[in-house]
C-alpha cells in the first residue's frame, strides 16, 4: 500500500484494496480506519458500508469507532484547522464566549468544515498554554489571550501571524 498522506481523492476501489490488505489482521478496524484516514485525509461516510461489510461489522459499529476517536473525521478537513481549547483554565478565561463567536463567524460547529472548505473547527482539551488562556491553534500556530476581536484579526488580517504565547 502506498501512502499519499491525506491527499488522495475518495475512490471506492482504493477503500476495497485497503480493507482487503488488512481484514485478517488483529485490530483490523483500527488499522483500516487509520489507513483510510492517511490516504484520503478523512473517513468518507461512503466508505463505511464497505468497511463494515468486509470486516463483518455493522455500520453502527464502524460509525461508533469513528466518532469515538478524535483522530477520525467524516468530512474533508478544511485547509486550516482551528482548535479551540475547552479545558478548565481557558473556560474560566472566556473560552465559551470565544467559541460561540468563532462558531458564528465561521457558520459551523465543532467537528465541521466551513462551506468554502477553508476552515475546520475542533475542540481540544489543554494546549499547555494555560497561563495565556484562552488559547487556540490556527493551523500550526498557537495563540494565547484570544478575544473575539483578536480572533478576527488572526483569521482575517493577513498581517497577523506567528506564535504568541
Ligand atoms: S486549559 Fe487551555 S491551554 Fe490549558
């Protein structure tokens, strides 16, 4: 199996090949899900029936595992993933209002991708930046003391960049 690291288009035949190569191994479902996630960048919902059938599982069982693990998603990820800390320190410093603002600005909830495909929104539980709560990560960049206004600057002002603990 070759790896294209998340950029392959969804192809039912590719899913069948992945499943066929791993179906007999212990822990086959996790192996298959990781392989699909690596190749496609997410687990297409269209792939679930084929995975379930090949591994003699119900669709609900496969969906259950996908939804349990944060590494797996069923939507194509946005170009930039925005991770908002929802752990205690950030919650105490305004993360709830910040998350509400971000959801409204992007028109999506946690676990979703914006309509234009530019942004995906995910919750995280402590970014190790508690002293500068509330904290978010945009792409690979960590930001602290993020207010709704600052979030707008980070996301929509091209001059704002870099790490800011
Ligand atoms: S609680 Fe948010 S960074 Fe630690």
